C-alpha cells in the first residue's frame, strides 16, 4: 500500500474535531448517488416511453413505404416481387390513401381512409392485433355492403358498433355545371381497433382496396407498397438497398424518415434531460471541493511535515485526489445500484399507472440501456475527479516554512 493511499484513508475517517468535514463528505456521496440514480431512472423511463411510442407508430404503420414519383403503381404484384428480393424484407402489401367524411345517424367527422389488401396486410401491419372485435377478412364481403374498420374513439363519436351502417363521402367526384359532385358509399362497420393513440383511434379507418378505389374515382393501380423488415432498427439500411435495387423513379422512406421530426425532438429532449440532471452531480462535486478544501486547511501542518520529510508535490496531490476519488466512486456505485434496483422494481410491479387517454401506454415504461448507464457512471466519475484537482493543487502549494512558522 502506498503511503498516499494510506494517508487518504486516514483522512476519510472522522476524528472528533473533524465531524463536520466528514458530514460534508457523506452529503457529497449522497449527492452523487442521488444524481446518478435520478439520471438512470429518468433516462430509462424516457427510453421506454420512446420505444413504446415507436412500437405504437410502427404497429399501425409499416416499416418502409415505396412509392412511384408522379404516378400510381399500376402493377403492384410485379413491384412486390422485386422488393422481396432485397435482403431483410419479410413481406409487402399494397395500399391506397384517401380522405373522406364519415357519418352515421348520431354524428359525423373526418376520416383518413387506408385501402388495404386483407390477405397480405396482416403480414405487414399489426392492425389485426389491435382489433377489439372483427377481423381483416371481413373487409371483403361479396354481395353485401363493403366493410370498414374504424378506431374506437371514432366509433364512440359516431355512436357506431360492429354491424352499424355508415356513409363515406369523398370530395373527389366528377365535375358538373354545379361543381364537383361528391361520391357517396354506404359501408358496414365490421371491426373496431384500439391502438391507445388518440390520433389514430379518432381519425383512421381501413377499407378494402376496391372500396378505396371506388371512392377515389376508380383510379388504376395503388398509391404504393408497405414493407415489413426483419429488423426494425435496420430499416434505414434496407430502405437504401431497396432504393438501389429499384433504381430512379421510386421514393423509398423508412419509418424514421416518416416520423423524423417527432423522434428528433425526443432525442433532443433526452439530451436536455441528461444535461439538466447532471447538474445534481455537479452540485455534489462542489460539496466535494468544499470538503477537500476544509481538509487541506485542517491538515495544513500535516502537509508541511510530510513535505519536510521528503514528500513530493505529486504525492501531496495524489493524497487528496484519492480522497475525492473514493467519495465519487462510492457515490457512483451506490447510485448505479440504486437506479438499477429501482428500475427493476418499477418494471416488475407496474406501480405507477398512466391515464390511457393521454399516453399510449397504461403503465410507466422502463427500458434500461446499459450504454446509457455506462455514460452516466463515467460522467459522474469524471465530474467528481475534476472536482478534486483544485483542492489537490492547493494542498501541494503549501510551503513547510510558512506552515510551521508558529508551531
């Protein structure tokens, strides 16, 4: 054991007249621990919320959208065969987008219609899992009214349920001397879905491709292909490969590009939260500085004696550097242990519930990312070690002749 480490340990043990200095050291340890714990818990909740929101968005949408610039895709089956040859692609399905008014005997409102192919949509979208009742196959009903699947909030606004009849009014009608004549189609509600996201549950509806095509004026082809990939985190790379494979003339966008503003804002907020909570650790670091400075003032004579006995400037600096490092390491260790333990409790027992009409999940989401934990621990250690530099330098500048003049 080096004598610097031996003396640092002795200084950390409080004597009767150093109780106040020891108390500040304990407060510094608790400050570092609380800051690290708060950072781990808050960032784990934030990561869990972001991933939960991502899963909700991707659940009702596809991973990649493929469109043709300036026109519809006339032969979607041929294009789907080409897309499926790209590595990482699991399934594709054609779609048609449109907007319309929807009305029932009890109310009306706007709706975003998505024409889908019930046979292939279930392999690309998770809409089947979100259905409260009904199934995708019911959208195609030969010899009967076309089917429509609507969100739970929209069904509540229309006072509609499975079996109810609604009317779809499309503004894309033929021209006449009186203006544009709207197209009107009667449909039967064959299913109701609930994603937990108000925007989708209150404005979105699914119909068959044929129904969407009729409302749009029997236009040829489809608006594009929706693609599902094997690894959602590699969707951007797969999209680039699809773009290269199809060549010019096609627009290929992954889910991150389609929601770029939302996830960029979430990432920026995460950085802001990290910086704000790091201030807690910075306050603890200031306590470490004050505690070490008081130790230096208290041990002025001891330092002078050590230097008179041959201790170098570097040795004196290491004594107080080790002392501050121990405080920082203990606080960081306690904070990491407490943060991971609290996250495990919150994740297992679902103690905190969230209002389902505000958030897309019912309980507090927790997602611990070990990379985040590592960055938090390293930042805490760096801040606390940096806090020891000035007191250590101050101690090394003590001159034995001046310190022992009146002893």
